[in-house]
């Protein structure tokens, strides 16, 4: 290498650039819309933007219809036990359904509901009803059976008014 070549400017690839002339501009062009979108989404979720625009904010699910409680006729069934040891269950329950056409459907199909409940109660053993878990399982099974009998009407809950096991 000669001394003239050594003092010459290094090639352009080796020289660090002082700054990209379009780097800041690109950051602003990309960052500003993202920032505005984030602020808009935050305003919408918080409810501020819909209120300012005069729109109704979808704050949650629509208010459900008030519940209606329908009494099921008292049921007495002999339980599944040994032949020499008869055991009975007496049950009085209420069904919780939504107001409106559901009430008429429940009243119209009450014989089917009672039939499904009686059939299930006859297969229970006294040990199936022990403790809170036994009562919970009975409630869940009765809700499932009522939903089958009343489809497409949904039963929200089965409330026990009286339960006697003898």
C-alpha cells in the first residue's frame, strides 16, 4: 500500500452514517397512527368515546328478564333400596325460568317434567343424597332433565322447598 492510498478516505461502506434522513420521519409516520388507534380503543373501552359521540356503549350483556318461580306438584317416590327396607323421598321444588313465553311452556309441559323427576327419584339410593354434594347433584340432574323436557326453554335453577327422606 502506498502512502497516498493510506491517507485517502475510506470507502463509503466503512463510514458510519450520521443519521438516516428518513428514520425519524418513518417513526412518526408509523407511530402516530398506532398511538391514535390505541387512544381511540382506550376511549371506546372506557366508555368516554361513545359518550362523546352520543352512542350507547355496550357495557355488558342485555338485562335478563326477571325470573319467575313455578311450583312443581309435590312428589313422593319410593327409593331404590333393598326389598325389606322401603325408603321414601318427599320433594317439593320450584323451577326458576325467564318471564314471558317460557312460563306458558313450563305450565303446558308440567306433566312431562313431573314424569322425568319421578323416574329419576325412583332410581336414587339414600346414600346418593348424603351431604351438600348429594343435594347439589340432585339439583343439577333435575335442571338437566327439565331442560330436556322443555327444550328450547331453559330452566335457570331448581329450588328445593322441602326434601324429606324416610
